[in-house]
């Protein structure tokens, strides 16, 4: 709140949307590391080693090339056109329908995906922090739904309050605070686990990398989702689509003073992703070693590995506090930027009223309310299959964005295509193909389905555009 007050002085729409293009690149780079790691990542990545070892690092290596591609292929275009939102580029290349379609797919993906990720964090904080705290003072004792609603309202409300004036300018600075808190918490939790293992730091690291779960590379099994080339190539395209074509992730990068600064920022935090995720996976292996030492059964759900130790007091109350700080920092830094990006996209791309401050304030409130309602709806449905379905939906809706931008970059003439139908049909075709291939061959598509989805969208746009030109 203090950072928000200091950064939001004399703010206007340009401040909210672009930070007046004055952000230091090194601050953006440092904050983006934390912003790219959500609360779900904080919880899930340590547990991934239970079933897939450290093979996720193959994807992280692909991220590096993906960030370089965004820095030197996409950022020059965005800066040359002086864009506020990256989807404005689609209007220049594909016309109004292509512009609105791209913006709409982003809003659908970001609202549902960010709400589900934030729901998981709210659930953990509600279960281990808010409910015990309120029960200890005799408030809302046993009223689980009421206290969960209070948790959601407080967290979303706080995000709205500290972003409502400064917007993206505020987030560049709050992200540095949140990233510092998150990594401080992570390192101190690792230090506590090392102590519980009765090892020195060097001995613990040696034990981790000698453990069977420290395997990082899979070269021989082409069917496996963990095959190196599948993971590596998918990592490249994941970054291109979910960073380079995502307003949420690009908005902070577009606040840098110059293109060169933005490129330095992008490449810096691209490299930082590898050691950051490695720390989470090292913690996961250490927790498995600790469970073996203490004779504790590992949870069936890998996401419960870290909370099983850190949130229940098994590592001491200090770790409970650190875990809470870490997960709040990670979740706030991703949810606040999502709320700001969705507000920006609606005002600039859908309504096309970038200078209307009154509209921006109303949309910001509305986005916060919808965000909270979706979180409460997921809680009311109380089904992991619903959560899985929403994540699957998000993975499919990013494919059309890849196809739209790929077609925009490769066509030489300005055109107006009817892209809405194509962008709806492409994910449906991918889903049907995935079911057919799994049933007939047993092969399961992984992250490569994103590339296939983009290809179908590209081909659909090319066919419809070709037919239009022939009819003319």
C-alpha cells in the first residue's frame, strides 16, 4: 500500500497502462521472475519430482530460447508501432474482427486461468491461516463457506486497492517486493529442511543430485511426454505464446524506456528462470528425503508435498509463516498483473476508449468482482474435474492466439479476415484429434498440442482469406 501510494501520484491512463514508459529495465526483469511464478507454481513444482523427477528443467531450458525469440522478433514490432496493448497489432494486419477475436481469447484465457490459480492459493490460505486464526478468537467458528468468501474478498479487494490508481507503474515496483519475499521464503524453507535432514548445505545438495529423482533428461523414450525434444521445443513455444502473445506478461515489458532496455529485461529474466525453478525442484527432492527419514507416507496428490510439511507445522511455526509469505507473494504478483492487463485489454481493445479514465476505473472494479465470483463458483462446484477442465480450456485457447499472430507476421498485405469461426473451430478440432489419436494409438499429446492448435488456426485463416480474395 505504501509503494502504491508513492508510485500513483499524478497518475493517468498512460500511467495505468504503460507506466509512462519510464520503468528501469532491471527492476522489470527482477520483478518479472516473481510475476511469472504463480502461487500454484510455488506449491506444485516441488511436488512434480514425485512423478516426473526433474524433467521439467528440459522445458525451462526451452524457455530461454523462447524469451530470446520474444525479445528479438516480437518486441521490435511492438515498440516500432508504439503499442499500448499487443492485440492492437492484429487490427492493423487482420482488421477489426481479428483484433477483437484475439483480445477476447486473451480475456477468456486469463480470467479463467488466473481465477483458478488464485482459487488454489485462497484455499490453502483459508485452510491453514485464516480459518484457524478466526476460530481461535471465536469468529465464524465452523462457517467454512463464509470464512472462505471472506478470504477471497480480502485478497481480491487488496489487489484492487493497490492497483486502482497506478496500475502497471505500481506493479513494476510491488513485483520487486513480492519477488524478494518469495525467494527469501523459499531459501529459508530449504535451509530449514537441510537442518531437519541433519546435513550441511553441501551434503544436502550432493544427496539431492545423487537421488534417483534428480534425473533431468529423457532422450530414449519418444512416446513419453517427458522426452527432451518434446519438452524443449514446447518450452520455446510456451514462452512465445504465453509471454510474447499475452498482454498480462508483456505489459510490464512495454513500460521500459527503449526497445534495447526491454530486450535486456526479457533476456535477463529468461536466464533467471532456470535457477529459480531448479531451487523449487531441489526443495521437492529434499522433502521426499525428509519423508523417508521420518517414516511419513508421501501424499497421493503431488501438489500436497510442500503444504504437508510447510503448512502443518512439521518444520516449525517459522516455516508456516515463511510458506504463507512465499505463497502470498507469488500469488499476488501474478493476480494483480492479470487484473490490470484484463482492464487494459477491455478498455483499449474491446471498447477502444484508451483515454477514458472513468471507463477504466469502472472496468477495473468490474474485473475484480468477476474475478472473485469465478473463484467462489469454483469453490461451490468443489470438483477437481472442473479445475482440470478450466486448465484444459486455457491450454486450448492460447493456440488461436499463436495462429493469429503467426498469420499476421507472415502475410504481406493488410487484410480483413473472418477469424472468429476459425479460432473457435481450431481448438475443437485439436480436442477431437487428441481423443482419436489416444484411442487408436495410445499416444498422448502433451504441450505440443499448442503448436498443432496454432497450425490449424493459421491454415484456417489462410483458407478463408484465400476464398475471400478469389470471390473478389
